[in-house]
C-alpha cells in the first residue's frame, strides 16, 4: 500500500486534555500521547530463536522518548516456546535482559517511562521456529494461510494445551514480569489481544475446549485472569496493564458476541482485589483492521456470526469501546484507546471521557518527536509501510525519520 500523507499542519493540541498530566499506577505522566507496542523485527540473532536488543534499538526507542512520556515495547516473547517471529527480542535470557537494560536506561535518561509487553504467540507459529516443538493453543484449530517459514499452518496444527501447560505458562508470565523489572522497565503490559495465546482462549471460534478453560465465557476467561493474578502478584498491580482486542479479526479470531463476552471479562477485572486489579486496560478500537478499511470493518461487526447471536446483535448499537471503559472505571482501572488515532480525533476521545490516554502506532513510527508535533500543530512525516517489519539497511524506516527541526532545516 502507498504511504499515507499527513496534514501539512493542524490546530495545536497543547491546551487539550491530551497534554495534561496522568497518574498511571506507580508512575506520573506529563502527557497522554503513548507509543504503541510495535513489532519491528530489528533485533540481533544470538542463536536459533534467541534475538536480543541492539544499539540500533536503543537509538530507536530513545528517539521516541519524551519527558513524562509513556512507551510500550514491541511484544516480547516470555519464553523460547512462546516465540513466533525472527528479529523479535524476548525477555527470557540474561543477554536479552542486558540488552533491554540499555534501552530502559536511555528512556529514563530523557525522563520517560517504558513498559515491556509480555507475549506468547500461541498458535501463531510453527515447529520449525520452535526447535521442533508443537505450537500451543486453546484447541487444535490452525490459523489459515502460511507461516513465516513458508509452510501452511494447517500442516502442523497447534497442540491444545494441557492444564499443566497452562499453569506453567501462568507462572512463566509472572517470572517474565520480574525479569522485565530487572531490565529496568517501569512495568509490564500483558498481551491479551490480536489473536495471540491469551486471545485464542478468549475467542469462542478458536477455543472449543470442554474442560475448565473452555465452553462458557467464565471458563474462557479463566486463563487470562490467572495470568493477571500471577503478574500482579509478581511485581505489584500498580505496574501492570493489559491489551485486549474484542473486535479484532487478526489471525482468524472472530467471536460470536464480543460486546457481551469482553464485558464479562472487564467486570471480572474491575472486581479483582486491589492487589491484583490492573492499573489500565489498553483496547483496540472496533474500526481498526489489518485488512478491511474502516467502513467495511464496522459493517462486518454488525453482521451476526452465529444463529444464536442474531437477537442479541439486533439490540446492539454501533460497536464501541465505551461500554468496556464504563465497566472498568467502576473499579478504578484506567482506559487507553488505540486504533487509527490522529491529530483530529485523539483529543476529543480523551476530552469526552471515553479514554484516559491515546496510543499512537504508525504516526509514532514516522515521527520520533510525535508529542511535540501534536502539541504544537506541526506537520507530520508520512510513514512507509514497506519498512515496518524490516528493511535493508535496518535503519531505513526505523531510525532515519527526521525530527521536526531536521525536516525544517532540510527544506
């Protein structure tokens, strides 16, 4: 797809709520322009399946740091068997911890904050990328299409996790959170979205189990809730957030009634004991999709996916995150929104009370000084999709986007 151009300039946002302080658990932010978790696949290979942060990554994250600003890392595998992509550094070896420590030190030197996003890909990988081990999931339903090694996912269906494997993974999330703090991170975000392992248990078209971790909505939510308890027990609830994507179709996730099912999950989160209650939940807007445009995605969400959901869908209004936000707010859980936000729609989202902060992804890739540009109404660099997941040289589309003063001087 061609690069999307930005407006040449827009109304400065510095006087909006987007640039007012926000207490987020254990940290105090000076603004609410957050950097999304962005897989960029620029890590250095140490051995098969082990990728570590390098100096180029230190530069990339440091460029995008700001005083009192908040960044999320790219999704970080919590163990060797949770990996699914080359070039993605994890948080499960001493070398990875040391590499991330250089990143966090650079962020803190600029007065910023950074959380590590903890990740298990589940069925979104194949044995060739796991030293021959089976990919794990809620059920044995493979993703359609091809894996990164060129094979069909269907040729090696995932292995339904045993209860013992689920419990081992619950503990591994907690252990990874401790390693993240050892690496200097200010906290962690549990990845429960975008068709990866925890999301595979939540979606009823992927989780067809009949045991204690599948079937009814409360059973499908059990694994993610156990992970929340493990991680908050490990490092404290004031350092833990979670990403969810109830309306996402990525990697063949398509729940029969996302509004009802994720409302239940949000109720459970809001009612957790304070020691285990998340600081924030980060959700992806229903309009966002990796393939469909905004209008097509919203239209598709209004189509019933099962016969039993027709009546309930008929009563639903346009898909929205607001209901989830309202449920979480009762428990004091803050709400961060992501998905196609820009200079025009970000501030109104916060000022309407529908979110406490806004996540920016593609615009943060192309504009290392995005908070300043939004505050001052400065024009934005366009982004280049072709370099999102790697480039030759690796700096291209990664650390070579100009800051505004550089762009002004070049003009």
